[in-house]
C-alpha cells in the first residue's frame, strides 16, 4: 500500500528501534532523493525516480527537437510592411542579404534614423524616366544607392502605389529585383490623385524612417543629393519647417486648363504662398502631425502643391523659400534643376538628363562653394 514518504517516516518514528537508528526526523523539505532504510519508502523512491527520469527525458528530447527545428528554420526575412501598407525594397533586400549571410537583421523593423527621406514620385508607365535618372544622378544599383544613402544621410527611393494590373506589376517586379530602389505606398496608381498619393507617401515614409525631413520630388528633375543634404542639415530655430521654391499666382478656374482648381472659390483669385511641386521638404514634426490626422479629415485640392500649401498655411510653420530648388540651369549652388514647362511626355528626358549630367557644373562641381558656407555663418 503506497504511502506518502513523510507520513511513512513519521509512522516509523513511533517504533523504538527505528527511533534509535534515526536521531532526528527528516527535515520537512526532505525529498525522495534522501536515503532511507525503509523497504516501503525505497519502492516509492524508485517509482518517483523513474517518473522524474521519464519527465526529464521528455523535457530533454523536446528541448533538443525545438533547438534543431529552430536552427534548421531558414533565417528570418524582415519584409517592412507597416500600417498603411508601406514597403521599402532596399531595406527588404538588405535584410534578405544579411539573413542569407547568416547575420542578424538590422534591428528588425525599427525605423532607421536618417537626415532625410527623398521620395521620387513615379508611375508604372515611367520606366524610361527612372532609367534616365538612374543613368545620371540617381544611383544605378543597390550598392551605389546604399553608398549614397550613407554618404548623404538621405534615403532616396522611387515612390509608387498599387495597381490591379498584374502585367504592370510583373514588369515593375523585374525592375525591383534589379535595383531595389522603390518605396511602396498605399495609393491607387490606376486612379491617381496626386494629393492623396502625397499624403500616403508622407505617412509611409514616416512609418518606415525616423527622418529629420521628408522630401517629395518628381521623376523629371536633376537633383544634387549632396547639396540637398547640406540644406536639410542646416541649424534651424523653428522645428516646423516647410522648405521649397515658393510661389504665388492666379487660381485657375477654367476647367479646361491644366491646373484647374475645382475648389477655387474657397481660395479667391490668388493662391497663398506655397512651394512648387517638383521638390519640397517638410520637417519631422509636420509629417508627424499629418500622419496622425484622421483619414479624410484633410482638405484635398486638385493640385498637390496647392494642397500641401493650404495645410502649411493652417499650421504655424516657417516657410523657407529657396530658389536653388527650382533652377532652370545648373549653377555652382543649384540643388534641383528643372524647367517650366515641365518635361511632360513626349519629352526626351533621357537626353535632357544626359545633357545636364555631361556639364561639369551640374554633376562634378563641389558640394557647396566655400563663399556660400561663409555667408551662412
Ligand atoms: C509659432 O512658432 C514660433 C516658433 O516656434 C513660436 O515662437 C510662436 O509662438 C508660434 N506661434 C503660435 C501662435 O503658437
Ligand atoms: C555626353 O558626353 C559624352 C562623352 O563625353 C557624349 O558621347 C554624349 O554624346 C554626350 N551626351 C549628350 C546628350 O550631350
Ligand atoms: C571632375 O572634376 C575633377 C576635378 O575637380 C576632375 O579631375 C575630373 O576629371 C572631373 N570628372 C569629370 C567626369 O568631368
């Protein structure tokens, strides 16, 4: 009849002979591993020991099995998809290569700290434009892109939304596999509304990168990333800063005109001061505010540059006007070169970009001339 070890021991304590052999009762914490003279308790100990060994064996085997499974599993690949469906193909690519090399990924999905995110807005039909940029100022492969990103503190990416057209997507996938220079955002490219794409970009870029500035750019400008970085890195008193080539101008109320504004009656005859659309920058605090705005709570005008300008009018931001962001020809201080009328299709952007790139003052002059830097101090 099996008895608990303790009560058995105390039972024997009643017996005089055994009492003499045992100077003191076993401590309350005595376990089955303590030696005992009782044949009955020996049996119990044996059973308990066997049970314990079995448990240990099972725990051990499952531990080994788990470890083996964990080691054999392919390394974790971090695809950067956050709220609002954003993906950065270069980060995904780097994370894959690191995982393939058996190294840890770069802190998983934490937002990397950068000086600026530069989103070059592009469309599925604009492969030739992207090729023209990659043939000139935009890095042509993922290593060159990483190098420029590191050298300038910028994250340069082509920005594109989604399409339902699987052919277009398949064609783009080939380009992604080759260049890894896209940022995917939650915007509908099939029914493109530029102001919505702009807001989606700022939200996605904010979720993907911890940047000081978020820059929207077009895919037909000639950019000097080094000089843009110098501009963004300047000390500023105001933490809400809107940088661009600022303009005013008449509101277009003729529906047949290109820049027609259907909500023009809200504005009047002339626009408020706002940045030209091809390139402008918003500081992190502004983008944080926009990112947290409720869906559909911000007014959208027809024109994207007007839309962002109206938001900036409502906020207490510093409008930083910089004509180096809208120069028609390269100069020793130009940051972005583009012309009005814009290079719209049909426009041989490749030829235009190559022409500019061939000019040494466009592509091969110093980051910023010394006298400019002295002026700023
Ligand atoms: C606007 O921002 C400036 C600079 O940060 C600050 O000095 C000023 O008080 C702000 N104005 C309002 C109305 O909050
Ligand atoms: C650019 O320069 C190269 C050689 O320096 C020349 O072959 C090419 O035709 C030039 N392209 C343009 C568009 O000026
Ligand atoms: C760029 O400039 C440097 C000197 O400033 C010169 O040595 C080099 O040949 C130039 N490269 C091109 C492609 O013009």
